[in-house]
């Protein structure tokens, strides 16, 4: 009588390519414009207004440029081995958390100092990738044991 065990089946690796979306840059610029407009319509004294209006505009442009300069990321999630490959380097300590409906992936820098992160919108992910990411923290995340990993629902 054959018995099939779920742990004996090898899961194929899940692949994902992430690129910075121009819509996010446009949203950052729009928020900067709205911040500038709110300062103009406020009761701020005129001598301070010119300097105050320049600051959110400058910050919005810098954030949009920083967002667009991010490199494309290539992810391979191999749940059967409990590892993830990010840009050709295998990572043992990948953490996936959920913040305000967004999926945030954290991993160590190649130098070993500090962390990198990638923010994903679940609505833009294909179904199999989203399913794999939902199962990732429960199965192999080393942070899950210490309670630092978020629940992805």
C-alpha cells in the first residue's frame, strides 16, 4: 500500500522578478506637490513660506529619484531547502513580514552588515508566488521562532 508523504515531495522553486514601478515615483511626486500646496494654503508667515515650500518638493524629488534608481531584483524561493536566492546569492535569513497590506522582504547585505528590503504589493503578484510567500514564514523563516516574523494573511 503506497503512502504519500507531503514532506517527501520536492517543491519546485518559485521565481519572482521585481522592478521599481514608475507609478510609485509618480505617487511620491504627487504627495510632494500636495504637501507644497498645503503649505501655500496655510497661515504660514510669508518670510518663511518660500523656504518651507521648497523642502517638501525637494524631498519628494529625491525620494522619487532614489526609488527609480533601485536595481531590479531576482528572487528564487526554494521552500524544500529553506533558502532563497536573491540576485544570484543564496540567503539563509530571509524574513517576510506584512505592514499595512504590503509584503516586506528583509535580507542581509552581501557584506554581512545591515539589511536590505523589498516592498511588494500583493495585488500585483501572481497567484503561485503569493501562495509561496504566504507559506514561507510558517515553514522555514528563522525569525518565526522568535516571533519577529509577521503573519501573512
